C-alpha cells in the first residue's frame, strides 16, 4: 500500500513539474494585443513582433512583453496665448495607436508607458505653436482651418515616435475673462451704434415730412392768394358762409342750445329791431 502511495506521489510531482515547465514555456497573446520578446542571450529586445495566439519561449532566457495596439482616446489640455496676446484654454482629443511594425523599437526607446511620455508633450507644443499664429476672433471664425493644421502637425510629430493618430479634434475652446468682457462691450457698442443710426434715420424722415407739409401749405396759400387776386373778397365770404354753416350744424345738434325768436308786431314786423337768439343752458 505504501508503494502505491509513493508511486502516486511521484506521478503527481512529475505532473506538477511538467505542468510548470509547460506553463513556463508558453504564453498567450489576446485579441488587440501584440508581443515582443526580450532575450538575454541575443542582446535584448528581438525585432520580431508576435501576433495573437499561443507562442513558445525559453524560460529564464526569454521574457514576453505584451503591448496593447487598440485605438485609445486621450484628451490633452493646454493654456496658451493667441497672436493678439489673449489667453485661451483649449482641449484636444486624439485617437491614437502604436505602429505594430515598430513595437520593438518603441519599447526599446520609450518603454510601455510611451503614451504618457509622448502625447502630452507633443500635444502642448503643437497647440501652442498653431494657436499663436491666429487672433482670438480667428480661432472662432476659422476653427476648421485651425483644427486641420493641428491635425496635420500632430500626425507628423507622432510618426517620429512610432505612433499613428486616427483622429484629432478640438473639443473645448474658451477665452479669458478680459476677452469675454471686451466682446460684451463690443456687442453693446454695436447695438448702440445701430440704435443711433435708427434715430438719425427717424429724424431724417420726420424732417422730410415737415418739409413736405410746409411745401403743401405754401402751395395751398399760393392757390388761395391767386384766387383772391381774381375774385377779390368773394372767396373769403364763401369761407365765412361755410364756417357759419358748420357752426350752425353743431349748435342744432346740441341739446343745451335754446332758440328764442325775436319779437314782432301783429302785422309781422319786428319790434325795436329784435333778433333771434341762441342761448346755451347749463343742465348741471
């Protein structure tokens, strides 16, 4: 019975050693990843890039370095100055991934945290150099052009560090308080100028109306004068009769007016030159 247990123990030990040996000799590369090998006998990182799957290595002598090659986003903030010395708070988002063929060189030169070492530095440098070539107003009116220039320079700089940029975009752009106050003051001044222009136009229209009215009155006075020269005082008498008719019509329609006929004799003649009277009676 003891021999059986010894054989079982020996077999279990052999299996454990074999499993450990096999596990030490293989490694897996998952989807979206690549691996480079560090070989102590051949002088460091090997130039080959291992694709997805299971691969063999020599334990102790070789060590795999797994690197993620999937596209990742990164936001790079920067505070910089414009051409007209206005401070701008700008943020840029980049979608980046390493160049697969250059992974051994990338690891040899920058390690595994290459994105932390490269992207913030080149991002701030490109943002400052491009923004400094535009005025504050041009950053708003020419935003597409600014974004295109930033993208072009970022792609060129990233290639030197074996990085590929799939997209570059400006996601945030704000100015300092002084510039915002200047914009508000400019808008207020523009509105006030438009209001003053409207006031001037209104005054001009009123002046033209007064001139037109005066010309009409002058023309009417000329017509009346010409008529008086032809007919004498007849036109004045006509106007007087028209005015009397208008007054009589108004008095006839009024309830507070009483008509008193003048006195007359039995033969119909008036006494003492009496005349008819219209009296206004206060009903209050």
